[in-house]
C-alpha cells in the first residue's frame, strides 16, 4: 500500500518541481534582459554626459549570460517637446526578430 501511494505521489511532486524550475529560469532570463537593457541605457547616458551622442545599432548580448538568441538594438531620435529639441535614447531587447522589452530615456537639450 505504501509503495502504491509513493508511486502515485512521486509524479505529482516531480511535475511541481519541474514547473517551479521552469518559472525560476524564465524569471532569471527576464532579469538578465532587464539588467542588460538598463546597463546600455546608463552607458548611453554617460556618453551623452561626456559630450558625445550614444551609438545606434545592434548589440549582441555578451555580458556572460546565456542569452545567445537575444540582441539589443539602440536608437537615438530627436524630438521637440514644448519647443525644446531633445534626444530620446531607446534600447530594445529582441528575441528572434520580436521586440520583447523596450526602455527609453530623454537626454535633454541636444549637444549638436
């Protein structure tokens, strides 16, 4: 009777464990994407503060994470808000051609 009970409960326990590990892996992946996106935003802000303009283009994720299918795209667009020309610096995380996360910031009056 005890063996039968264990054989019935064991698959349920293994399924719950597998589901939990899958959720944890997904959460860590999203965390790495957020961290990389924020680091690219901060690097762009630092370049702008030192008098330059952040670069635009595609960046491969190479921060030591296992995100080989994730690429990051940086872009700078000029916008006019209340008559003041400012730059919007955006970073997109792209997974197999689909944007899965995007963050942007304003860089203030243009240095140009």
